[in-house]
C-alpha cells in the first residue's frame, strides 16, 4: 500500500447513480427542453447529451462523487463544476444548482 493510499478517503458513488437519466423537469433558465440525457458510467465518464432537434450535442465529461456533490470536469476545457444531488421519494435524480433544480428519471442501469 502506498503512503498516499493511507490518506485517501473512501468516497463511493451511489450504485443507483450509474446508468442513463432523462430530464423530465427543470426550473427557471435551466429548462433546455425534454431532450436532455445524462449517462453516468462506472469508469468515471459522463455523457451529457442535448437533443436540439436537428442535431445532438454531446459533452464528454469526467465525474466523481464527494458526499452529496457530483464534481464534473470536461477534459478539453479543464474546470471543475460542483452540483448538489439527491434522489427524491419517487426515485428521481434531483440536481440542485443553488438557484434552480432539475429532475431526471432513470432510463437504464
């Protein structure tokens, strides 16, 4: 075991986060329509897709979880974004951006 491993905290991604999620509701200026999906993969990759009708924009991100925060980073333009998350009583993924929220329903595991 390396010395660094002694200080590394065990932060686990909740199992139910993995899979594909579809936007079903958004508050305020976050409303991008219902053509938004996110897929959280076990290797730490996150595909964020926006269906704009005539084209699909795909953002390839990396993610990790720290407590109740999802931390994302886009490798092509490194800067970390932190978003609070929770699962509501209906099993929806709720992302809280501080001033507004989005709700996602799970499509696949």
